[in-house]
């Protein structure tokens, strides 16, 4: 099962969530729902090089995908999903407040 860390208020995450609804290959984890989910995400973000670029540019790094083998990616296409187009739906979420 592929874990997807995100939040429903993030347009990228909402776009991914719509694509995986009802698909048992994916488990969506809302990091804002419970502090333990946020903690698990922050631990993942602190330890995985997949987040390096996101940290550099002030992005949160969601949605984040954790494959069954533990590989972490921030690219929806790596798990067979479509990428959100910010030119159509608006900016991404960032920690500096410039998005969302």
C-alpha cells in the first residue's frame, strides 16, 4: 500500500485525493487530523532527502508518497497519478505563506 501524507486544504493534496478515492492501493493520511500523523510526517521530512528541495524553497513537501519498499517521492507520476497544474488551480502550499 502506498501512503500519501497531505492535508485537504492543500490543492495539490486535494487533487491527488480525488484520483485515489476508493483505490485500495493507496492510504491517504491527513497530517492535520492528529498530532501523531504530523509527527510521523515531520520525522519522514527530517530524515528523507526527497524533501531537500522543498525545504530549500520553503514548501511543506506535501503530498508525499511512501512506497511499500519505503521509498519516498514527492512526484505523483512516480505512483501513476497526475500532477496538479498550478496554472489551472492556483499556487502550491508553502511555509512562507506565498501559496495557499
